[in-house]
């Protein structure tokens, strides 16, 4: 079966998360196409899109490829509208539908008018919000496009069984003479859940920089750890990674921090999460300096370490080169020290997913020398991705590490 995945703001990270999930769950897959907006996979096993989206942090929508039109051009709009009409829900109720065009060659408004002319029952077309190209997850959910009388269709510029559009240039070249694939949305990201567990939890530490729950979820999934794994976050802060690990169903979760306040905040947030979900989680949180970690935790006992350590002092964007160099030097020493301890407690086949900062100051980027840092730790880089928002001075580099 062929499924499409509408990707989040960091598409490479979103795809890496999907492939890690497929690998962990032994879902045979083939990536047919990936752009900055969507990816199409052929999966041998049928998936439950709603259930999968509950476990993903970097995917906005999941749907199934339901039709294909060959060599679509502007003059074949009637054929396209007839195909979409045939895919509309069979119901006596008023039909509600929306169309997202990822080809740039079709106008959803014109298509919707043509379709509404051809059907013999009331129908309502849902438009994207002003200033947006596509219908958001919120719009799809609020307008009931995923109900029995609703539908959201997505037009993709590829032959999903043959084309491998890994770059924008390849995608644009494919549009001119490719098939047009139609996908129907089956599930959208649980945006209310992410919002609730981010903004409503009682204890947050904005000064130290808060890791978004979606990013924490992606990092946990990148580890490929199974639910029976022992998960450790040695820089738990206010407990975002611990919280998301609990929601993902991990059976044994360990957290620690050198700050007494951080430990108290994390525990309060986990207690609050248990009340909100009416569930009990196996989460142990202790006050502990990560630079003494292997003295307190048994060696080779942790399946996966997922963490965001100290990323340096807050930056305002006007720092001198000397200040930045000093901060980098201090952080390289700090990271080298903690990685030695993290590697010691990690199982031989375990995985470490860790954030390392890059500084963006005065339109220049400054990186830590990770190869130098890893020199004494017996760890190697398995994968790396960036997570950044516009105008941020600190860019998060997410590294997946394993034993050499």
C-alpha cells in the first residue's frame, strides 16, 4: 500500500523519524518520493494512521494514495474533477470536502466549483485560511473533513510508483510530464494534545530554554527504542523528554538533573500528567550531576539515552567573537566529560540521541568540534539533523550516536 506523509517544518528530521519507526517496528518500506512538503512510502504492511500519528512528532498528516491520473495538464481539469467526484463520500448528508494542491498546476477553487456542479446533493468546500497554501490539521479537524461525510484530497506531482523526487529540482522536472497522484487524508496530528502537554503543565523553566514536546518525541523515536527499553534523560530540566517518553508508553524511564529545582519541577509535571491521563508511569527522577553519572548508574545498563544538555549561556546576537569562542571552548570540555559517562552506562547496542548547539551570531555560524569531543568516548555518529526556528541564535543539532 502507498501512503503519503505531510511533513513538519524540518522535513529531513520528519523523514528520519518515520524511517526509524518503520525500522523499529519492522515495517517493510520503500521511500518513493520526498520533498520539503511531503513524502510517499510504499509499505508492505497496513498501518493505522490515527495510532501512528499519536506516536509521531514530525508528521502533520497521513493519508493513502487512492488514484492516479497520467500526464495531467490544465486541459484535463474535467478528468481530474470527475475522479475526485468519484472519490467523494457516499452519504445522504451534506458533503464537506477540501483540496490541497502540491503540484502548483491546479486551482482547488476552480476544481471545487466544477465538482459541486456535477453532484446532485448539497456540498461545502473548505478553503485554507487567508495567507496559507494548504488546509491545516486544525482546519481539517474543525471542519469535519475526516468524518463519514467529509474528505480532504491532496494532489501530488509524481508517479508514486516510479519517481524519486529527492530534491526540488527533480520535483519541478517531474511536474511537467508526470502522473498526478491523489491522496486522501486519513489522520491529522493531535495538535490539541501537544498544546495541552506543553502549555498547561504546571512547571516550566523558560530561562533555560524549553525543548518543544514534538522535538522530544522525534528524538525518542530516532532512538528506535522499544517500549520495554530503559530510557534515561540525565538533563531532565522540567521533564519534557520524560513526559513524552511516558506518553509513548515506555515502561522504565529514568531522569536526573544536578538542579534540585529541575528535579522537583519534573516530578510535579509527571504527577500532573498522571492526573490528566488517569495513568501511572514508571518514572524515577533523582538529583545527580551527569559528570558523575557512571559512578551512580550501573555500567552498560541503559538501552537509550535521549537528552538536551546545557546549551550555553543565553545569547542576544551582539556578542563578540571572543565571547563566542570562549563559550564554545567551555562547552566542548563539558560535552567531552559528560559523553564519557553517558557512553559508560549505555548498553553495547544502545543509542544516544543528544542535542549539541550551533551558534548563529551576526550572520555567522559557530560549531562545536564534535569529532574532537567524541575522541575519548568510544562513540560514533550514526545520524545528524538540525532543528531551528527563524532568527534563533542557538540552533539545535540532533545527533544519533552509537558505540564504535
